[in-house]
């Protein structure tokens, strides 16, 4: 039945996702499968459309030889789809290849390449300490469907002093959605060439540039950006990462990404849909792409630790800002972002020496910890957390730290309260 095309446009989407969808769709019941006919048609579609003609010919010959040798006899439905997918991915190294049973539908209905998703890929938006805007973004869905949500997302992030895009669970999607979000991150005075996609069937190249006129509001051209990645990060999510990295527009933190840079088209092959990579990405800076290699992070770390590392990196950057209010907020946020590795240990005798009355303030040693209270502040009792020698913060309290004031002989004379706004107060011991 030949090339049926893709719904709306060629899409960069993870091959593993396609296999998952195959297992979740009620596959047709195959009474008799014409394996030979399926393999012949699939081989021809790959010959005529796979992005690399020589490799496509090699893949087609491999399928035909396997069929002649009876490799696929007795397989049907999902089992046959998964075996064909595995063979094609192994030979080509291209994870975008995927075969699945076609959903049961009327013969005239178009094949749905990507299943309709409900809800939004915007899993979480948050303003972190230090005025860092954070978004957990899990899929570059078709632009016409998600564009209003993208504009709303960027509106919420307005005013952030830094941005973190978390793509650790993002498997790809629509290049036009990648283009839209990138448009918010570059200057609006002139378009920036982000990426090009070459398509073999039409022998044409489509260029993707930023769209300054699509940006609502001022955008984030001067805002530093961090992108979080994992080995799952794939395809369209890799394009977003690669676009920014090659333009030195973002710091990439996490793991090397999956390595898929080929847009796909869907081809109806008997009772199956064959996802065949028909194009390749061409970056205007490198002239290359991330196919098979993935995008290497600037800061390589386990995916589970990427957010913590990115926050630390962002706060260190903001703390060097020439704007005093940004630098001060970042320094305070760094105090709140202490990791276990930064924990300061104080022995029991030192804690007991600190405990006592300091006018309106009281510090009590109890159960191996120091507890602070100041009745007039109506804040209740707070656990003191040491962040460096003689300096504490309070659990659950931001914008305040407590410093132990010592005489030259090391004896404790009082407590100094230091506030984020810049002022201090002092409480003398026993006063």
C-alpha cells in the first residue's frame, strides 16, 4: 500500500515509545500472515525512502535474505513487529526504525503515527530559590496542539534570573515545537538558524529558524539556561539540547542522550505500520547531528543528580552577577541548597557550649541537636542546621542565618542574626 505519510509532519520521536504503543494497541487477529509479501513490501519501502540509500539497500537485502531462510516464519502480530524492529535497529544502529501492528480501523482512515496524548507534557513548573525558573518538560507535542500551553509556560517563567529545562524524561516530538521554545531564548532583533532537516523522499531540506514574532512578551535572550538530560532523552529533545549547546546558549547537565536525529514517516505494510527514518538533521554550526552519538553534556553526572548539580551551577553563576540584588539572592539560595556532602559536623561538647540564653533568643541542646526559639517572634522552635563553622540556618526558614560571636579566647559572647535584606541584629549571651 506504499507510503501513507505522517500525520501533520515528520516527527522526531523515540523508537522505544513506538514499541510501547504497539503493545498497548489491540492488534488485529492474524489467521494467515503473508510474511513473504510483507517483507517484500517493507524492503522496497526501505530501499526507496531510508535516509541513507546504501544502508537502506543493505537493510532491504538483509530482510529478504532472512525471509528466504524462513527466519520470520511462524511469527505474527506483535512478535513479528518486534523481531523486524530489532533486526533493523541492529543492522542500521538507527533507533527510529519501528514496526508495529496497525490499529484496527476503516481502510480509508489515516494511520495515526503518534497516539493522541491527554493532558500536557508540562509536568511541573516551579520558581526555585534564587529566582530560578524550572520546568519538567516531557514531550515536544505537535505545535498546533500545544502552542497555547507553551506560551502560558513561558509567561509563568517570566522574571526568572535563570532557567532550567528538565528533559530527562523527554522522548522527542515535533521540530516546530522545539523551534517555538527556542525562539524565546534568543534575541528578537533577527532570526537565528537553529537546525535543518533533509528529507530523502522529496530530496529537499527544511530550515528551522527562530521566530521572533511568535514570542509573546520580552523573551529570555539574556537569561542563562541549563538543560537536564538522561540516556532516555531522545530525538526532538536532543535537537533542543543540541541547538542550544552548539550556540553556547545553555549549559547541559546530566547523561549523554540517546542518539536519534532522524525524522520518520509512517508506511502501511499489510497489517503493519513501518516507521522508516526518511531524513536527517543538519546543524548549521557543526554541519553534523547527534545520530548514534547522542549529545554530550557540559557537566556529566548521573541523571538522578542532574537537577541538584544544575541548581548549584546556576546559583554560582548568579552569585557573580553585576546586579547586587541578584547576586545577594543567589548567595542566600546557596545556603538553602546545601547537600549532604556539605554538612558540617559539630561534636557534642561544642553543641553543649553553644546552648544557653541570649536575651530573647534561646538555644537548647537536646537529643544530639541544637534547637532555637525566640518567643517574641512567634516562630516556634526551630532546628539549627550548621552550614559552616559557627554559622547556622533554620530548618524551614529562608532569608536568615545565625552566627556565633566569639571572643579572642574562643568563648561565646553572643549571637548575630543576619538577614537577606542586609541588616543584622545582636543578642548578648545572658543578656
